[in-house]
C-alpha cells in the first residue's frame, strides 16, 4: 500500500501536535501544582514581612528586594554592554579571524555552566577582591554570566536584518550610527528583547551562582555591599531543609507569578515597540 | 564625522571591556585548573573514577560519564519535543494559537531550575521508584527533568531560525505542489538546519551546565551507573557540592573540572560550527 | 528640528533610567561605606547549625536592635574556610576540629547534637550495633534481610563531603572503613529526611533535633536516641556544635556580644527548646 504525502502529513502533524500538547500540559502541571499548594499562603503580609524562625513564619520581603537588586543590577550592566558590543562586532568591524574567534568564545561562554561562573565569582569577587557575600558580588557574577547570551542573541537578531535595509539607509545619506540605531536595531529589537528577557529569567532562576556570591542572609539588605537571599535560593533552602513546605510553596508561587509577570510585561512592551516603529 | 568617531571609540572601549571580562574568566579558570591536571597526570585525572579529595585522588571519569549520559538523555527529549513544538508553531498552528503557545513555551524557560528539581523530587522520583524500580534518583529522572528544561531553549531558537527562512522558499515549494509537511522537512528545515543545530547545541550546553535540578534528582552517587535507573553524579553537581569548602588542591581540582566542562563545550561548539558551515556550503552550491 | 522616531525617545528614557538607577544605588552604597562599623556580623558554615544560628540571631536582634547578624550556610568546612579567608567573623562547625584546623582556629562549643540513624517508618529493624551500622554503610550488608528486615536491597544515603554531619558520622561510626560508592549523596538534612521518609529501603543519618515524627530513629547499641541520652553520654553518636573563631585575629565587639548571648542562659534555653543539648 502506498502512503500518499497527504496521509503521511496527517500522521506526522498529529504526532507533532501531540508533542506540543504534552509540552504545554507539562508546563501547566508545574504551574498549577505549585500555585495550588502555595497561593493560599501568598498574602499581603507574606509579601511585605521579613522571615522569622528560619523562615517558618513571616514573609519574603527581603528576598524580593534581594532578587530585584541582584537581577536588576546584573541586567542593567550586561544588557547595554552586550548590545553595544554586538553592534561593534557586527557593524563597526569587518569580518575577520578575530571576530570569528570572539564569536566562538561568546558561544562557548554562553553555554558554560552557571556553576563555573559561581565558582569564579566566589573565588574572584568574594574572596580575592574581598567583596564578601554581597549583592554586588552576585550581580557582577550574573552580569558576566548573561553577557555572552545577550551578545549572541543580539548578533543573531542583527544579522537577520537584511543587508538591503542598511544599503537603503546609507543611500538616504545616514551616518553609520544613525543607520544602526534607526534601522538595524529597530528591526532586530524583538530578537534582542527576547535575549534580554531570557537573561532576566536566567538571573531570577539562578541559585547555585548566587548562593556562593550573594550569600543567603535572611535580613533585609540596606546596601549592595550586604548579603541577601534571592527568592530562588530561599525556596531551595526552605524545601531542601524541610523548614516549611507551606512557605516553600508560597515562595515558589511568588517566583512563578513574578516570572509570568516579567514575560507578560516584556511581551506587551515588545508588541508596543514593534507597533510604534512600524 | 567627529560624532561618529567618538561613537566608534566609545563602542570600541565597551566591546573591549566586555570581551576582556569574558577572557578574564576563561583565563582564570584555566590558570587555576590546568596545573593540577598536569600534577595529577592527565590519565589519572580523566580516566580514573577515584574521586577521594581527602586523599589527594582526583579522578573524574565517573562524573564525565554521568554528565554525558544525562545530557544525551536530555537532548533527545529536548530535541524531539522542542523541535516538534517549533515546527508546529511556525508551520501548522493558526496565528491566534501561536500568540498563546509561543509565550507559553517561553515561560517554561523562565521557571527556575530549583522548581523543576523540586517537582522532579516530589512527583517524578517517587513514580520512578515505585513503577520502574531503583532509588528513583536516577539518570532517567534527571534526563526527563533536564529535557523539559532544555526544551524551551531549543524551541525558541528554532522558531526564530525557521522564521528567518525566506518566505519565497516556502511559497516556491507549495507552488511546486508539495504538501505542507513535505515543504517543511524537505525545504524549510534544510534551510534552517544550521540554526536548528545551534539551538540543539545551546540546549546541550544548558543540559550539561544544569546544576541545582540535577543535584536534587540524580542521586550523586560516585559509582559508574549500570542502567538508567542508577544514580549518577555529574561534573556540575560535583563542583556545586564541594566548592563551598574546597581549598588548595581540592579547589584547583574543581577548577580543573571546570576546565573539562569548558573543553567539552568548546568541542560541541566546534562541531556545531563545522556542521553549519558545511550545510551553508551545500546550500551555496545549490 | 527633526522628529525623532520612537526609538530615539526610548534611548533617552533608558539613559534617564540608568542614571536614576545608579543614583538610587549610590545612596545605600554611601550609607554602607560610611557606616563600616555597622557591617553585619557574618556567621558562616554548617547547614545543620544554620537554622539554630538564624533563630539565635533573631532573638539577639530583639534585645540588641542595632546589631545585625548574617547567617550563611555552605557546610562546616566552608565555614572554616570562610574565617580563614576573612569573609566570616564566626564559623559554624558541626564536628570536632581537625588537627590542622586547631592550630589556627579556636572552637567555642555552643551545644551538642545527637546524630540519628534513620530509616523508613515501615522498616522492621529497630536496633543496631555500631559495627552493624558500619557494615551497612560500607556495603558489606547489602540486603535488609541480613539484619532481620524485609527482603530489599539497602539504599544508603550520605551527606556531601564538606558536611560536618558527614564528618561526624565518619568519625563516630565508620572510622577507617570506606563508605560504599553506591551511596546516594544529598546536600541537606531535609533532603535526607525526605528521601528516607518515602523510601522503605533507605537508611541515612541526620541531626537528631530535626528527625521529627515521620521517620524512625534506630537505637544504637540498645540506647534510645533522645536528647537526654545524648546529654548523659549514653547515646554515643553525638557531635558538638561549634562557633569557630580565628585564633590570631581580634574578635569584633558585636561578634563577641552575639557569642556571649548564645552561651548565656537565654541562648542555651532557646537551643534546648529546639531539641539540642546544652553546651558543657
């Protein structure tokens, strides 16, 4: 019996849809499971209080502050540096041995395990530079960690911009910088934005690297030189030490809601940017 | 003109500092790690499974095997599901659905690894222990958890790459009478091949690099596994478990483990580069 | 004047945002730099001691609001490293100091903790000798039926290498015998507890104070594993909880105050109520 292309298409497409459905189901399962167990404990006081009795009581406010501080600082450093570096590599230099070495290096570093960044950050920032367990140690470590990712995703996005755009821009008499900012970056913005959002997500999720650079202090940090615990690390400690499963689920719920919020905001922002630019 | 020169100079400085900080970490890791590999002996370090830091024995073979096996499992799951989703999203899903599905998968990427590990411990490990045997903390569990974690990376990048394939390829193929699936696997995927491989390599890198989730579900036993239901220790777990307190030779051995990971990833990336160059060459010839 | 496209406006905003962010960050940096005496006391080390230290820090801050104590985990040996490196003021160690450590560090015992050998609630085995426990963990005994239990392969659970709990276990039980390489390794008391709670074939060890009611603690040489038996010395698996100080470095007054509080009657009572035994 001959299998027509139509039949094989139907077969394959069914399987593909099945795979997609399973993927979405897994995602839903994870989110629902955590929220189901945790959302009832995410009260206003949980979000605004400090933890008491090792985290058995009280809330996670210092952890929220710590997470924002470490992630915010890291992305604030890495995003502009990364995008500008990419612009330099793609638009201001000619393709040469050096640029391919740099690209290869960035590819490798984007794939290097975060634990190595943690190890480096611990030895370099915490011990050798004497910054101790602090938000700044954590932020610098995370910044170096996400920098290659931002460079690579930005590069893919910028390279995807057709050469025609650039030629037209030059043809209209623009300078290189004008061409870069008004033409290339605009078209590449969704891709660059994706890279940055991915990096933010990576920073918020990061546990091992922060544990050994930002530390795991329970108190509210009053300066970037102080140690602080991030939400991910707090969840890890609460759940692994068995201190309070209730609060562990609640912390995880806060984490998941935060990440959902980041994704939604980023998505909406991206849509607005693209719409305004068209 | 002057403004352009200033901008050029500023960009150069920024780029140089970025690149030098990346170079710094590379040099640092190698500087700390290479000496001990040479001191212990390359054969003893890579081919021995005796990891007894208190006795000065640093053999990481079992952990290399652990990492490779778990990653292989993860990438199989990640590739199958990840690519499947990417193809559905770009070729077969109606626009309205894509608007929901694509962000949904990207959310999966943002979920912290500790949450994945936690769910793995609470849901998956007991299931594996009860229905498949063994301690539950095993290669299988780790592969599944990692596969789910790697999946969004593969999908995300594959989608971007597939969408970058010129529309004319697709239109041309349909015009020639191909079905959508034929168009997909014979034309579009071929054109996007290098990008897809990059996606898989990036996914593999993420799988090899994952630490927290693996510590929670892989068991971290030092012995070589005999089946996928046996526990394993990966290179990353080893670093994480011991780096807080390791000093002197032990710490350098952990950096040396980092060097190993570096080298593995460099090899992976080189393979990816070669494949993408070859496929680009073939495409050019056409 | 040219009408700048939206992107240029965004550029302006991001520049302003950057400056705002830097400014916001500068305030606390200045605050922190100025007030270097107010730098928190860093207590780093054993994950077994960590929850108790956090509790003590909380209570200490109630009577001394100005003092701030930061407690970090990392493991006993990590704590020792931290005071050697100067990152920590006080190291937490849940085992006896090694010879080479005693040369540069001063231990202060703040409590004693029992080490419980735990199994699943359904495990029929209740009482083992030290020798039997040693044979279990070295892999000599592979099936529970050899000890009068069910016909199940023994699943060993160990702590990670830097753990004070592990070191204490090895010092007290294993001595020179090597632990089986098949053993699973978990990185916290809670993780060990969770595994043993769900796996009928599992056996592990953990802080006595944290066992709770979901697990079964084995009698060792016929002695019941309770705080009283630890205190009387009859339950032999007990280890000290130490605050470790660097010998040749003067201790900050804030740190000294904290240690005094921990050793005071109030501090010791807090630890006792959590299941530990008073320091001698």
